[in-house]
DNA sequence: CCAAACCGTCAAAGCGCTTTGATACCCGCA
DNA sequence: TGCGGGTATCAAAGCGCTTTGACGGTTTGG
C-alpha cells in the first residue's frame, strides 16, 4: 500500500492524504480522521526511503563503533549503552544504524557515512585521549554526540556526555588511603582511551596528595576482560611487596580479581580490598538490594539515554550550541573493602 | 556531490556514469576508469535512499531484539553475536539496523517493518519455545534467519542457525554422572526460551538414562545474570541435601556461582563441581591457553557470522530453499570439575 | 457590496538514483 | 553502396514521498 493507492481509495489527492497523516493544520479534522482510519485499516506506512529523499531527513542515527586490532568495542558496556539509547529512539520512532569502523580507514569511513547521508547524526563511542574523529566530524558538519570526551582543549565545541572519571577514581583511591592502605594497585582500561587516562590521573592525584609515590608495577592497563583481571591481579599480588588494595575499571575485571584471590587463598575485603567501577550493567548487577563490591557507580544505560536525547535535539535544532553532561559517579560501599591488614 | 553534478563535471550522462560505477558491461573501459577516478576524487557516494527507491533493494538488514518486561535481550551474548554478524556486513557493505520490539505489539511491529521496507531481511533473536514470530514473518514474506530454533514442527520451513543445546547439556550432565555425582543442579536461562527448554531436556535425558530422578528443587531458571547465579547457588547449596555439582547456562551465571561458593567457604571443583556454558564471549573468555571452567563451548560470534551469511544469501537468492546450521558444542575440561565428594 | 482574508483541496515539481528504449556511430560484409 | 550488427552513449520515465503555488469557495470587514 502506498500513498497513491491510499489516496485514490479515499478519493483524495496525495497532497491532502500526506498532510492529514503528518498533522498539518491545513486539512479539516473530519478528513484527517477519515484518512487516519483508512491508513490504519490498510496498514499503510510511508516508505522511509521516499520520505527521506523528499525531506532530506532520515529518522535514523548511526552508532559508530571503532574497531582497532586487538581492541573490541562490541563489549558489554556498549550493549547496555545501546539499550539505553534505543529506549529514546523507539519512543521517537528513530532507526538505529550500527557501523563498525576499523580505525585504519577512519577518516574515509566517516566521510563516506556523511556522503551517503543515510543517518541524520551519529554517536561516537570510545573516544581516545586526543581523538582525530572529533575534528573530522566537525569539519564534515554532521551532528554528533560523543560518549566520553577527548582530552583536548576544544571540549566546549562539541556535545558530549561523560562521567567524572578523574573525580570518581580520586575519591575511590582516597577512600582506600583513609582505610590505611598505602600499596594500591590499579587495573585500568587501555590508557590510550580517554576515560582510562582520566581515571589514572584521578588515582594519581589522590596518591600524591597523601604523599604516596605511585608504583608503576602496581598499575596495569589493558582491554577490560575477566582474564585481564585474573592475570594482572596474580601478577601484582605475587610481587615481593604486594598491594593491599586494588581498583579496577570494570566489574568484569573485578570478577577476574576474585578468581585470582580464590587461587591465592586470599580473602576479599580482608586480605585484599577491592573497588570496582560499576556501570550498572544489566547482566552484571552489583547486588540488588545491597552492593556486593565497593564501587564507583554510574549508569552507562542512563548515559545512552542522555546521549540519544542530546543527539536528537541537535538534529532538530542544529543552531543550538553544543551541550555537555557530566555525570557524577557515586561511591558505594559494599563488602569488598576493609582496613588495611597490619 | 550527486550523480548529476558528477556527470556534468565529466561531460557524460547520468546513465553512463551510473553504469560505469555499477560495473555494467555497456560502458567502455576507458570511460569507466575516468568515472571511477572522478568518483574517488570528489568522494562521491550514491545516495542510498535514492538508490533504494529506484531498485527496491536496501543494502540493509535488521536485527530484531525482543523486549519483554523483565527480560532484556541487549545482553553480552547479543553483543558478541552482533560483532560476528557485522564482520560479514562490513565486508559486503551492508547496513545493520537494530530495532528493539516490545513483545506486546510484536505482530504489528513486524508488519510495520515490512511495510516500511527499509531492510531487505531480518535476523530474529531469542526465539521462544513456540514462537509466533516465525509464522508471522513467513506470512509477510520477508527473508529471515533465526538465531536458534523454535521447537515446533516446521523447522525445515525456515532458515536457522542453532547450537545443539540438548546434546551439549546431555553430555555435560553425563560427564558429571560419570564422575560420581548424583545430585546435580541446573541453573538455566528462562525456560520459555527455546534454547533453555532444550538444555533442560538434555539434562533430563542424561539423568533418566542413569536412573536418577530429577529434583525440581535443584533446577532454577531465570535471566542469566551474575546475581541469579549467586542467589540460585546459595539457595540450592543450603538445602538439606545439597547438590555436589552445578550446570549453568552462561559463564556469567558461573561467576555468580563462584561468588556463592566463596561466601559459603566451599571449594570449586572439590566440594562442588561446576560446568558452565561458554559462548566464547570476547570479554569473558574462559582462559586463553587452558580452560578455567569445565564448559560446553560454542562460539556465538561464529553463529553471528553464519546467520549473516545465510541471510545475505537468502536475500540474493530468494528462490533457494531454507538453510539450517546446527553447531556442535565442545565439552572442554577445565579446573572446576572433579569426582563427587564422598 | 466588494475586496480581502481564509479554508480545504489539488496538480505538479522535485528529491537522486536506476533502467528502459532510443540514437548515433562505426565496422565489416555482400 | 547499402545494410545488419555491435558498441557507446543518452534522454526520459519512474520509484514514493513532501512541498510549493494555485485554485475555487466561503467568510469577514470596511
């Protein structure tokens, strides 16, 4: 069923039917009702390609997932972010396009996406510490929102939604210091990523203001897998002077740490304290009533919702200035931290 | 840059330029090269909407994610599946559309997707034990591939890619029985899901052929979260006559079981044996060289690749009969199983 | 009472592409 | 010389929608 068929069926012109359907005021209420009823009856849906061609708008946004060798963006955090964003999209009837872009030909891929024009805007995932994609997208002139930031000075020039990574990890580190810990390990994400760099900085700040010198042997940085948590924890805990507390950038890494403690016969929260970062992943909830792990907590799903909302707003009103949302992480106390052992 | 501009720039007609770009034989090789060079130079990409309008083909496929209340399909397994599928799509230059469909108005949503015609085919996720969506899609006449199957008798009438769930769980259960275990718990996914029903069936088969009667108290079924693993394990292990072995439908549930064993001071693989199902999730690898958990293993990423390939094939050749791929799971031995304690 | 404003509707143009059917040209063969 | 058969190119139609500009018909206001 298309517009033409529907309009002849109704004995009206395509114009009138189209207007009726799109809520234009020029059509009388009685006609509109007739049209709406017929549309429902015949299960009419406008062809989005044709509409896109005519309007230049797509009712679609793209999520661009960078794929570096050895670095996989399609991760559980991403899944929850998407889930959040899609809540907004389905409410607004927007399509979501996923595009995996190997970062070898990034610039090209982005230009191509813009040239094809199948999306009205994009969300940028996993920004690096000084990410060229941002300048690129600004040059191209396509609306975009970054999940995270990108270190550089032009932060006010584009829209982003980020968590206060530095602050969160500074607080967590300070919390451990206050409990008497002096040897504190950090199992971080890849520090080429902006979020990980900021977390490291926060950790460093807390140590410095307590007069503790950072020991690079206690810091590891890699893709945030369970296995990384295990391997890195095994490594630092078998050092001659092992840490009494660990911070991890993801609850998944925390699972690996738990397994390492199992293996070494160390008690979590007694022999070794652990603070994880908790993105409130739906399949890896940190307890339902009471938190299990002491954690810095910030919902990535919420971040997805906010990103999507800002993007849609920017698409609808390109003249508005960029928007930023800095989410604060909570520090929540669970059962995995305690005073430093003597 | 569009076709018209490009063609006037070249002093050729749109027809010729279009043909040159699309590899038609009617255009001379020297012209074709000129056109290709210019297209690259001006970064020309055909507008996919316009092309779609003209050809009826979209170069896009949809992934339909069911959303039930209390059931979240955007999960880590899904993320890895998508990653696999997108490998194929990006090779073939196909767009991937994600659509979250609340299962309240499923039928409507599917019809709408078909009516809009923005995708050439869809992949169906998370089929239930007797899923109405399959008949629906067949009636609509849109190419589709199911990730999993749907129990009913018409299995040969549509394309699917599934793992041999029953067989895998039968073997795992038998393996535990051979180790002397008699009380074996099953922490399964939602048994309204086809895959979970099949796993349960396999588990049951193995018990029966060993002459063990199934104890419903040892079986739990829910969304496969870490917390479910913890809660369910705590429940069964504190029974008067607790199991000596557990099977879980996901490695994430296994993490929860590990935590429960921690809490109860039980040793994994000694006091309680554990077999998990391992989808080879990239962020939750079951060991790199040597497996950690004893597991039934089947790569969901591979399943994603195969699904995508079959779908593209069905789109290109709608006349071909449905295809099925039944992946066999390996049973791999890790460090979490051992003989039943006396 | 007539011009001005308004209302509901329509025909037609245009979005950027593919594809059909036509055309102009050249070659070789009788 | 004339004609059939390629070969390389083109103009124009059509995909399904939105939107512009126009058109009769009805109110309204001076």
